[in-house]
């Protein structure tokens, strides 16, 4: 009896998550450059070709955690309530992320999240690969905002603001402060930054 498509998809997703989790654990323990793809395959108990079917590059083993947020800004703009401008919708969404301590806002003091961000921000090949994700997000957001140069400029500005805010929040926490302590500043910074975008 063959598996249903839904069961196959869930098994693939679980396998993908297990491989990614094994990789991130090794990278956090030993550093990105000191862990080989063979090490990861062995830890996940799979072959190297199987690993590459799930993750085309070593960098993708880390950055898959950003996949949940891929295209998020574009979705926020497309799904916004009637009468709410795009920048206002994106501002509300970012503020809600701060309130939830969403790691993508940089405002999470969970030790693994802080270490994960340090890994991404301080490893040149990961930072470079992350830029590709950001360019794809920028293009999707520009499409959601409209056509032409003004939409592209606004998309670039919004995503740059979010990136700078997240990095600033993470740095404050990496320097030893708590997310609770940083939250009021993070909200003020976000409000001022989005006000300037308007």
C-alpha cells in the first residue's frame, strides 16, 4: 500500500527539519566553517546525496529557518485591511512581532536564537546568502506595492528599515540585555523609523 501524498509531504518535512536541526546544532557548537557536509549527513544518519536533495548548499542548512518569513512583507501588504496603507500595515506587523518576541525582529533573548543570529551575522558566506533571500523579498514586496521605480524604492527602504531594527535589537541583547528591557526602545525605534518612511 502506497503512502498518501499528504503523508509523504509530512515525512519529507520532518526529514528536512531533522537535517536542518542537526546542522544548526553542529554549527552552533563548532562554527560554520569547522563543520563539513559529511559531518552533518552523519549526524542526521543520511547520505550526502540525500542531504543535497533537501538543501542545495551548506548555507541553506542554516538559512532554511528564514523560509517561514520568505515573502512575508508582500503577504502583509496584499492581505491588509481596506483603508490601511502599505507602510502602516507593515509597521503594525513589525510591532506585533516585537510584542511576540519574534526572532525575526531581533527581539528574542532565547540563548539559541541569540547564538543563531551571531552565527548568521558573523559568517560572511551566510550573510552573503542571506542577501539573496532579502533581494527576493524586496522583489516580492515591490510587486505587491505596485509597478515601477517608486514601488522598488519603497520596498528597498522598508526591508532596510526592518533589517537595521532587527540587527540593532539583536546587538543590544547580545550585549547582555533582556528582551523585556529592550522592548520599549525597540518599539520607539520602530515607530520613528516607520514614521520616516511615511
